């Protein structure tokens, strides 16, 4: 998982591995791993996600499969261009 902007700050790292079959499982594991920082879970609520370069959009995170060795980008809202 690659964290950007506020997600990176809340996680305290730019990236970390995941072991999950779906985006929902990966996010649950990340919330558990960063439970000591409640801001992390709050930031995730506002984030958009890319899985292997494809936007997740409004799809149910349980229905978004993750490939072994794939990439999840965690993108909080940000201003600018």
C-alpha cells in the first residue's frame, strides 16, 4: 500500500506491504496496524483508492480483488493541480 499526503502522515510511512484478497481486507488490516493513531482511520474515510492503477470509485471494497504483489494507492483529497 502506498500512502499519499495526509494518509502518509497519519500512517507514519509512505508504504507498507499487504496480505489480503480484497481491498476491504487490506484496509481493515491497515486500520488495525495503525490503531494507536485514530487519525489514520479518519483519513481513510475521506480517501480515494487506486488498485494497480485503476480507480476503485464507488465500488464496494469487499468486491475489489487484490493481486499478489499488486499496488494499492491511498489518496486523500488534496488541493492544487
